[in-house]
C-alpha cells in the first residue's frame, strides 16, 4: 500500500527564491535514485490555507511504494543531502506519514 510522506517547512528569514529552487530541484532529483520513491511534489500553501498554515511556508508530498521504503528513504545518501539543506534553510518542520 502506498505511503504519503507529508512534510511542512517553516523557512528561516532571508531564504532566497534561488535557494528554494535549488532545494526543490534536489528533492525532485531523488525520484529514480531512492528505491521505492515514486514521486515528489512541493509547493506553497494556497492563499485560502495561509491563515491556518501556522507559519509553515512550504510543504512536500512524497509517495513511496510501501512503509518499508520509508525506512530506506530516511537513510539514503540522496535524502541525507536534502536533509542537510533543510537544516540550513528551515527553522522548523512537521512530518506526517499516511498509508492508504
């Protein structure tokens, strides 16, 4: 059963659009490198959602084949590179995994 790995990001002040673009491209680049990672999409909240977004500026949804693939994804070198970028660009994150 697919797993939807949802992550919200609160960006640090001063993060530039170029930094975000590079980060998003690096995230997209994980598809095809990490076993079981089927897709990766990211973006900003819709205007109607901003009042309820609690300061989270950006989010992503990664679709993985199974729950076992989440464990592989978490320790894969490509994900660790993205994780390092996240630490440089974000003040806070919230992750949530759903399987259905």
